[in-house]
C-alpha cells in the first residue's frame, strides 16, 4: 500500500463510512505532510508519504471494524474529523507515522486513533492520546515492549480466578513474549522524560504479591520462580530494577496496545473513554 490510488481502492473495499473517512483523512494528511516536510529532500518527502499511506491502510481496516461491529455509527465515523481535538490527534499520528517505516509503530498509532474515535471529548483517553502519539514517536522498540511488560505484570489480570495450572499457562502467554527484555537505567530515564513512567530507585514492589493478587491468591510463586519464565522475570524485576517503576496514564495506554500487539489479545479500553 504505497500510493494514493491503492488507498482509494482500499477505501472502496471497506465499509462506506470507513472508506470516506480514510479518503478524507488522506486529503488532509497529504497537506499536513507536505507542509511538515516542505524543506526536506525530495526522496524524504516521498518516503514520508509512503509511511503515511501504510499507517492509513491499517487505520482504514480498524475503522471498518468499528463500523461492522456497530461500535460507531456511520454518521459518527463520517463526522469524527470535524471535532478539533480528534483532528489534532489524527494529525499528530500521521506526522509521527510519516517519520518511520516501523509497521509496529504504524499499528500502534492506528489503534490509538481508532480508540480515540470511540472516546468522548475531555475523557482521559481523549486527553492522553495526544501525549501518547508524541511518546510513541520517541521510543525504541524495546522501550515499547518494556511498557507492554510492565502493563501485563501490574495492570492486566485474568477475567476470572484460574486454577494454579491455568494461571501458569496464562502467565506464560502474557509474559513469555517479553522475557528477553533487559532494560537499562537509561531506558527508565528516557521513558520518564516522555511521561510514560515514574522511576524511583528506593521503591521496591513485591512481585510475589502482585502476581498472587492478580489471581485472587491462587498462585505458587516458589514453583514459578523455578521455571525458565519465572527465573527470567525475577531477574528483570530485581537486577534490572523493574520493581522500582510505575506507569503513568500515558504509559498504560501505550502498554495495553503493545501488549495486545505482541500477545495477540484484545483489551477493552472503554473504561478510559
């Protein structure tokens, strides 16, 4: 998906409201990108346009799903860009997407815009989404995954109490994809500068308590520590100071989306909207 004609073809393939939405977004986005990269090299401008179209292609599919699931009406979708605050989020996301070829970031940005479409004005998600756009722009892939890991440990839990065996499987599915992360203090300082987390070296959160409470007390932490995942997670928690971090609202929003992206799950964010 590298040219406007392909994007228009995609618009024709998805629902009518989603198709019109993405065409209107490109009409505005093309002007925004042209203005932002006005004095840059011609090839840089071309690549920025290609990156933006890649982002819009993913966004079109998400908006189409909102229409098909009847999460938003066709009228809500078609008029969304008339709201100034949403228009700013869309602009920020497009300019951020234009600067990177990372499909990972394109998907995060399109998810963020889609979630913002569902949110009410002045809600926490509506206000924090603009900050999240900026933060995604300035984070590395490992730092994004770090936010996803912290979110999984501290903020996402099973929908109901699981048996000890089931909970072990749950932790493997949710935390296993992040087990190779080894953050440095500089990662924490950078994410703190982006308002994604707070790092306090004197803070020491008990991993056993967190993981046990997540499953309403049903957990054998000692057995977990003897498994490869448990050993790896304990190393990250203790030696790499994950125990000294807490996420902000911005960090949690990004963390939830990264978690879903990496684990293939879908977390409902309606409570933020």
